[in-house]
């Protein structure tokens, strides 16, 4: 019942939003609906796994072996919570921003939310694919209509990239379906499959490419910095905060339990790609002058680490990645909100043109520094427990010890480099010589303070009490890791 | 049987309606009413299995559930086409009533090719479809391009019909019968005679020509571009789908026994068709020509129904025919309203005509195969059946990559409509019924994309 509500409320609200004529009303409408969704998501998270309220199945396309079946497990809960939190926060901080045809803008945002919710709760492969695309289409229109000057080319590149990936995934899903005993698309029938190592290998790459493009993993990341830079910042928040998690969820739910042998066999390759991505993206981030591009590259590095931790095949790595999926979403949305505020206030995103903002904008500086600390995973911020668990996982990875150490060392370098570019950004924007032009601008407004306040509270609460999140994911992580045990035996 | 006879009668009625009615509007209403009558007659026969006319065809025609369903889809699509574009036929020439008459005759041909059991009926059906099409292509008499297209179509079309007759002759020589359901005659080594194989190949080539599969597609862009746009819309959709039904019936029921002999060949034709159609479409400057190449590309996907010899593939083809026809008719209906057929002609359409732009977008998304539209599920059916037929992953992956290419040119139109502005906004006058019909088209595309069972469940009972 709850997953259905989580999908239909934003869907219906989004469709209705297109017909709102009253200027200004669409914001309150979108914010209100997103808040209702959040309330339902919170209720859903507090219900224990396996409760009937969290599952729903009805026949949909019997001829194709597909049912409309949705359900929330530990990972689903966490990501649903993230999605449900992200949208009200985003709507709050952009409450006063002006958009041309704002009703369409907010409508498409809500449709995107419906698609994301669907991806996170779908337990039928065809349904999963439907929502996978449904989440993409509104984002494409949002980027192309309200983005920067190169928006049409860049968002098209983004679309083609992900579309090719998802079509390959579709072939993989079709292949899996043809192998199942009952020719069904349901998750259970996929899990019951026993495929040969050769079949698993082929399937692994068909599907992994789709997920790797979405995350993105080096070398399939080239759409990402451009798309993040050119999209309107509210959309970038959704893309980088929530949408990239679709790829990680895909790996955990649709790849790992179905083809564990290939997952193990190709683990080293994927981990190597991820580690290359981490170091490469961090190095590029250091050289950036545009803060939007800097945050975009830092996101590649963070996602790379999560992917690595998954492929380390142990409980600690999986737990860390699951928790970090949530925390990274919160942190990066916080960073984007700051970027958006700075850009709107001062008309530039170049660090070389900013400077000394802390003097006249102390509130802004405090928020920014706190979020920046979370981005580099200092202890007592939310990212710390996640990254700690992930590193613990990677160093104990199911690969040769030499590889495990090398991976850990290079990924650790990524963290150090992360501190370099993040703190550098803080220094260049908020400290140093005061740029006289910017003194007149006001400090944070109330609605911005509310949005950022929620984020900072979340950062601190989950930083102090990481067990809150770990409790949600633990039963799920345990079931995932039993798959690893199966490979070893 | 109802559809076959009533459509022929209505064709004659429409021919004389030009003498009786002086007003174009009256002729149009008569045609629309006739099409509705045809649909009802067919649906009534489909549900009650109780035809108005009982004619013994000696087993040459067998109207099964599959044919009924296809005929009703074709008639419904033609009805929608009439509602959207019949008014624009006035601009083509003075012989308004005759255009409708020809289209009713084509519908009669469609009813034949959808239900043939004998190669003779197939031949007659294809000729009944083709000859009115030659006329419709050249109906814009003062336009040189239209004349050229008509002549080209006629010459190449007759040549391929010649090939088909030759093939039928060979097959008759080998089999001793025109009936395709007879078991194949085999020699001592349990092989079919060479004569039969040669006949089958000739049939394959001529059918590939009719459905504009590469490398037999060269007539398509010129004919589709030269013909008056209203008729291109009809030719590229309903007629093409009907020819595909004939193609699938012939190869599934007639030659399915020896599928190993032609399967590889069809696979290669699919690959070439997808490649040529999609890649060439990318480079077009005119939306009308782009749609011509897109119809070649879509033909490549429909050929999968021939390739995968299963009952489900026929079912998939029905869905594909409906999805493709609806979407293309919708886009053409909007295109005809514009003065400028280039991509730039669509610039800023979302501002001036948001409804038209919205429906066109849904049609384009459907053609590109995006989920929630009928186009996705129909492509999905095709790929699923092909994969389950086994040993052809290369072809499926190739098709999917080509589908990704197709996004490139379909989205160019969307980009023009939504993200580009124009200095010279066109004034487009559309009536309310036109808008309502467009919304119905969009709704049908989405309903079929979510619940295809509404149409297809009839096949299971």
C-alpha cells in the first residue's frame, strides 16, 4: 500500500501541476505534495521489513510474465526516505526562484520523483525498467528547457548515454526472463535462477554498463560534469543526490544476487575502474575554477568509492555503501544548494571572482563549512561512519591481499585529495581578500535557512548516531551477504 | 467476410457520391460514416462469428481471429486518419470523392491479404492495394514531383509484382497447389525441391520490396516525399502494416516448415534495413523525408515478426502495427498543418500550439520506443520473441543500438518544438474536433503502452 502511495501521489500531483494557471500557486502545491509524500515515507520506514503494508502485487501484463509488484526492503526504505526528503528540501530552497512556466517546471520535478520512487520499490524487472525510463524523461525535459546555454546539446548527450545503457539492460532482463522456469519477470524468479559462469559473464556486462553509466563509473562518466553544470541547479540536485543511486541500487538488487559468480569474477576489474575514477576525478576537481564542475567531479569520486565497497563482497562494505548512499545524497544536495545560492546572489560560479564572503555573510559561511566538512567525511559528520565501513570493507575485499591494499591506498588518496579541493574551495570563496562588489548582497533568507538547516541537522544527527541508519539496512545487508557466502562454498 | 464485401461496396458508393453530393463536407461525412459502419460490421462478425454473407471460398480465404483483429485495427486507424486528415485532401485536387473511393478499395485489399490461404488471393490482394496507391501518389497532377513519384512507384512496383508472380508460379510447379497450408512436397532425400526454394526467394524479395526493406527500399523516400502528404500518411502506416501481415502469414504458415533456409537471409535483411533506415534518417533536413526513412527503420523492427516464427510474434506485430500507425498518422496530421516541412518549421510550436506539440511529442516518444507508450511494448514484444527464438543475440543488440540512433532524429523534432524559438511564428488554424481526435490518439498510444491486453486479449479466447 505504502509504495503505491509513494508513486501515485507525486505522479498525480505532477500531472495536475501542468494545469495550474495561478502564478505562484504551483510552488506551494509542489511543496505540500512533496511533504505529504515525505510523511508517508517516514511511516513506511518505521514499519519492519516484510510487513504486508510494504508490499503490493497485482496482475499487469500476464502474457509477458510481468506483474505490477512493488515492495520496500532495507535498501528501498533508505532510498525512498532520501527521495522523499530531497524534494521538499529542494522545493523549499528554490521557493523564491523564478522560472519561466513554473507550473511545468514543478510538474516535471514531481513526475521525476514518481519515477525515482518507482525504481526504488519495483520488484518486477519490467516495471523497474518502466520507472527507470520514466525518471529519465522528465529530467531530460527539465535540463533542456531550463538549463544553461549549452543545455540542448548536453542534455541530449546525457539522454543518449543513459538510453543506450538502459536498452542494453533491457536485453539482459529479457534474456534472464527467457531463462526463468515460469518465464516471469519477478525478482524471486530471477533469484531462483542458476546460470552457468559463461552466461553470467555476458549478462553481467550487458547490465553493468547501464548501471555504470548512471552512477557514473570511469570511463563512462563523460556525460556527467557537463550535464551537472548545464542543468538548472534544482535539477542537478536530483540528478546527483538521488538519481545516481539508481545505478547502485541496480547493482545490489538486480545484479549481485542473480549473477554472483560473474560479480565475483569481474570484481577486480570493476574495482580497478572505480579506483581509477576516484583518483582521476579528484585530480580534475582540484584544477576546477567553476564550483559547479568541482562538485560534479567530487561526486564521481564519492560514487566510485561506493561502487568499490559493494564489489569488496563483505558485510562491512555493503553496509557502508548502503548508508553512504543516503548520506552522500544529503551532503551533495547541501553543496548544490550553497552553489545555487552563491550563483544567484553574486552572479558567478568562478572561485577566482569570489572571495572573503565570510566577512559579510557569516551565516552562509557557517552552513557552507559544515556541509564541506561532511563532504570530506570528518568524524561526527554523517559521511564518516559510511566511509569508515567502506574502507574497512575494501581492505578486507575478496581479492588477493596485494590488490586489496593497493585499492585501499589509492582510494585513500582520493579522500585526501577530496579534503584538498573541498577546503580549497572554502578558502577561496569565504576567506581571503574581500571583493567589494559583493558586500551589498544580503545573507541567507529564511527559506534558505530552513532548507539548509534541515540538511545540517540530518548531517549531525546521523553523524552522532549512525546506528539509526544502520538499523534500517542491517537485515537487508545480511541477506545480501549470504550471496557472497554461497560463492565461497 | 463482412469487411471484404462491405468495403468494396462502399468504394463504389463513394465513387458515385461525387455526382450526388455537391458539397465536399457531405462527401467527407459519408466517408467517415462508411468507415464507422465498416468497423461495426467487422466487430459484429468478430464477436458473434456470424457473417452477413456466407460465401464458400473453397479454402482460399480463412478469416481467423488474428485477421479479424488486424482488420479492425486497420479500419480503426483509417477512421482516425479520416477524422484527422480528410479535410486536407481537399487541397490535393478536385476529385475529392474518388480519393475516398480508392481508400475503400485499398481497405478491401487489406481484408484480403490479412486472411488469405491461397497464393492467388495474396496476389489479388496486393494488386488491389497497389493500383489505387499508384493513383493516389500521382493525384497532385500539376506537381512534377508527384508525377515522378507515381511513375517511379508504378514501374518498380510492377516489376516486383512480376517477381512475385514468377515466385508463385515456381511454387505452384513444385507443390501442385496454391494453398499455403498444404504440407510441403519433399523428394526422396526429404528435401524440398529447388524449384520451391527459388520461388520462395522470389516471394521474399518481392515482399521485401513491398514493405520497403533494404536493399529493396530505394523507391520509398522518393515516393513518400513526392506523394501528397495526406496520402503518404496512409501509405506509410496502414498499408505498410497490412503488407507486413501478409508477409508474416506467408512465411509463418507457408514457409515456416523450412525456416532454416530463409532465416539467415531475413536476419541480414533486418540488419541492413535497420542500418540504412536509421543512419540515413539522421541526415535528413525535411521532417517528411525523415519520416520516410523512419518508416524504413520501423519496417526493420516489424521484420522481426517474420524472423521469429512464433505465435507471439504475430501478436507482437498486431501491437506494432497499431502503435506505429497511430503515432505516424498523428505526426503527419500535424505536419500537414505546417507550411514548412523542415525541422525548423517545428521551431517554437510548443508556444503557439501546446496541444499539437504535446501530442506530437507522445507520438515521437512512441516511435522512439520509450516506455509508457505503445511503441515501447511493441518493440519489446519483437525483441522478446526474437531472443526466445534463440541464437541471435547479435541481431538483437544491433537492433537496440539502432533504436538508440533513432532517438537522435526523433528528438530533433522535440528539441525544435520545445527548446528553440522562431522569429516568424506560423498561424495554424485547427478545429476543435481535430484537437479532440489528436488527444484520443495520444490517449490510445499511452493506454496501449500500459495495458496492451485490452486489444490483445481477444486472441486468447
